[in-house]
C-alpha cells in the first residue's frame, strides 16, 4: 500500500517535466508499480505535485494494477488540487474506476462531468459492458445518439462484444452496417465476426470475414477458432494455410492454441506433426502452456511416443506437464509407466495437484495396485486434498477396481457435498461388482437426496448394473426413461449395455432388433457383447451372423475369430473351430496371450498360462496341485468346454490347471500365509470370456470369485460380498 501525504501539497513551484517524463517512461514500459512509487517519492521528497498531464498516467497505472485503493487516494489529490473538471483527468479517472470494477464511482464521475466528449461516452459504455450490464450500455448509447454525438467504431466494439443474445447482436450489426463503419475498422469487424462465432453462426461470421479488406492476426484467429468450435476442423486448417500463404506469419500464441485444439478434435496425427513443427519454428517451444497443449495433442491423436518425446524435450517441467504425461500414460494403457513418472515427480520440488492425484489413482485402478492406492490416499490426507471431489471420485473408482467396495463406500460416505460424478462413480462400482440392487438403490437415493440433472455417464453405470446382475426389466425401464423422463438421447455406450443385458438373458431377438433399429451408426462395440452371449448360450447360427458383422466392421480384430472358435468348441464342432483359427492365422492375425497379475506388498507379479519363469515356480505348481486336490474333494467339476482345442477331458483339465489366473492365485496364497496383505487382478487383452473362476484357499475356506472382479483378501478377512461359493468341511454353500 502506497502513502500519498496530503499535507505535502503546499508546494513550492518547481518544474514538473522531469517527473512527468519519468512517470511517462515508466508507464509506457509497463512498470506501473514504479510509476506510483515515483509519484509518492515526488510528493515526499520534493513537495512537487502533479498536474493534468501527470494524473492520467497515474490513473492508468492504478487501472492496470487493479489498485482501487491507490486510485481513490489519487482522486482525493485531484479534488484538492482542483483538476476535477479537466476533461483528460476525468476521462482517465472514469476509466480507472471502470477497470477496477467500481461502477458506481465511475458513473458518479461521469454524471459530474460538465462537458463530455465521445471518449467519455465510450469509456462509460465500455464500463457497463465490462460488467455485463448491457441494457445500461444500450441506454447510454441511445442517449448519446439523441444528443447528437457521432457514433464511431469504438462505441460499438464493446457493446457487440457484450451482447448476450443474438437479437441484440443483429441489431448492433444492422446499426454498424447503416453507418458504413464495418469495412474501414478492423477491430469492429473482428467484434462482429466474434459475435456470430459466439452464437454458432459460422457462415455469417465467414461472410463478414470475407468482406473485410485488411485482416489482422486477431481476425484470422477469431474465424479459425470459430471453425474449430463448431467441429469443422478441416476448414480451420484451410484458413490457417491460406493465412500463411498470404504471408501473415503469426507469432500469436492464441492462434496456435486454437490450431492445436483443432488437432485434438480431429485426431489427425499428420496435422498434429505439422502443427508441432510450426510451433518449434515460431519459437514457442518452452512456453509451458504450449508444451502442455502439444503433449495433450499427441496423446489425443494416439501417439504416446511423441507425447513422451515432447515431455523429455522440456527442461523446466511444470506440474501441469507432469500431470498431462501421467494421464496420457494411464489413458494409453501404461499405468506402470504412470506410476514411475509419479515417483519421479515426488523427487522434484513440485507438488502434485488434484488433477495429478486423480490421474495416478486411475493408474492404480488399472494396475489393481491397492497398496500404492492406499499410500496415495495417505498423501491426500496429509496434504489436505481429501475434500476435493475430483480426488474423492478417483478414490472411489480406485477402491472399486481394486476389489475394496467397503473402502469405496467409506470414502463415499465421507463426501459432504456429493456431485453427480461422485454418485455415478459409486453406482458404477456396485455395477462392476455385480451388485445391481445396491446400484439401483443408490440411484434412487441420489434422486431423492440431491435432485440434479442426470447425464449420460450415470445412466451408463445404471444400465451396466442391470446388465451384470441380470435385471432385464429394470434395464429396459431405465433405458426408456432416459429419453422420456430426462430428455437424454441414448448414446452408443447405452445401446451396448442394453444389448449386453438382453444377450446375457438370452433375449436374442430383442437384442438383434435393438441393434437394427438404433438411430446411431452401428459400431463393432455394440455387436461384441452379443457375440459373447452367443458363446454363453451356444447359439451357433446367430453367432455366425454376428461374427460376420463384426469382421465387416473390424477385419483385424482377433477377438471375433476367437469368440467364434469358442462357440464352435462349446458345441463340439471341432472342424469349424479349427477352420476359424486357420482363417485367423492366414490373415496374419495373432491372438495376444492373456495374462494375470497379482500385487503383493507393493510388488507386481505377472503370469501367463503355463508360465514357469517365476523364481518360485516349483512352489507355485506344488500349491496348484494341492488346490486341485481340494477342489475335487469338494466336488468341483471343471468347465472343460471352454478349452478351444479338441482334447480329451483329462487333457483339458490339465491345460486349465496352468491358467494364468490360477498361477497368480497360487503365488498369492503362498505369500498370504506369510503375513502379507495381497490383492489380485486378472486382465486379458481379449473380449473372449475368461476362465471365470479363481480359487483362494483360506483357513479351511475355498472362495470362488468372478473373473471380472478383483478379490482383495486381508489377514482374517474375507468380504461377505464376494460372489461365489464357500467350501467348509467339504460342504459347498452359496457365499
């Protein structure tokens, strides 16, 4: 806070030109704080006071610093020195109050002015527009016109920019057209173009743009940004290339932001690479915001390698760049790399923010890394981030994916002000755990407790819950309710859930009708769950039809071949199964092998079928034999129809014994009884329904759980909600 002593203005007469020169130079250089210091020093040390040339510069400095307090003190000096009727001082004072958002004081200054010029009127009109009080601005505009002032381009620029509805904008454009101001004033033309862009009328914006003889960088940026905003990325790039051909080389960062945004929307990697080259040539490499955008651009275009290269090129990485790189690795299926990056981040002086934590929790969820997830939650609490809803939502998601639905419920209960994302995350957690009734109860509770506008995501979770729990009638009801009761048009993900629901329940005619009558372009993801259901119900005829549809849409997808081979295998049609596998091989397609992983005490162990590379392989296979013996004693019969090769039943059983999931579970049991906590996670890079049963033997109990879930066991604890069976003293009972 600066001190301007009023009692020092008793002044001797001394020349002001040196002080005014210093103040002007400081202001022109943008050193506004120094401007006020010079004036304060002038008053205290020399007792020289300002004049009508000094105060406009001082008020400009206050406006730029948004320093209303200093501005008011200077206003007091103006009144004491008698400069309150000077038109230049009054106009600068008016501008200062308006830019410091003190509209009442600005209007008082305006009303007290004996004489007003066009600049005064424009300044007051701009002040109202800046505060979005468009009607007051319009009233002043009319009053100005009635009095007889000539309206100029500056008068309209701020009003058009502040237009909140199209009708008012059209009225302003009409006035500008009548006054023939548009073609000779570039800022006004830009304002009109921007107004049409804002209301989504890109063709009208383009017609104005094309009629302007001289275009500034802002003109090009506005129209290019307009095309990006309406999704016409191709035309945006055409204009960008045309601009460069005309020799309008831009050093404007905003334009590059628009172009990069267009690359993200288009997903065109070739364009992204070209734009990145231009960024480098223009010298914007090293600008934190641009580097971050370029990294995200490559990530959205599917080029994680180039994204990493951009990250490595930056010497001084900000927290936003770290966060973007962590998120990119997670989104592209590299959660382990995301965790490594996070550990590297913690070794720097930077502090993770909410977005960083949310991204790394997603990586933990994908890895099934419960121990690291717990550590992240501890970090969250230590750093006061536990009340952030983005973090809370990510914690719920992580615990659900890691099998700890109880911990997810605990986090959910602790959220004081639940938004839609929090509710949706918990509903989705119940859905993936097959707890459909709990999911629907929570959905109803959400509607009662916090009525809010529902979105696509929450209905996806609800339909997923119905699908995984076989709630056909409920699923059909909610699908219908989306549009009729909530005005939400079902998307491709909702149709996929509905087809999955109907297919699982064996309603093939209705599932097929749903696909054929859906108003959206049919994609492979809609057919895939129906093919899985055909395998489950051994519907060969429909399976062949669906597989053909899938292969037409995505010829390189191995999952369709594998699923069809499984369907033939389940029906005992070994020749057809072999022919299907042969077709896949002839096209050069190779099924990516499934794998399972288990995390123990922070270390992740990965297994493949028949894997003997583990350093404790002998002990693992010994434990497997022990488990298989206990299973047979308990009356378990292996589902050998899931083995796709023509083998005898005993051979099939032997091949199933070395399934990757069983190996992971066996290793988990070995270390479990050594006192570790452990969480297992099974993942397969195929849509083929996996070997759906994992087994864990614990203190006389055998737990059977669904392959799509993670099962978390802790010492002396087995979740009561684990789906499957318990075997106690040789007697099987429902868990």
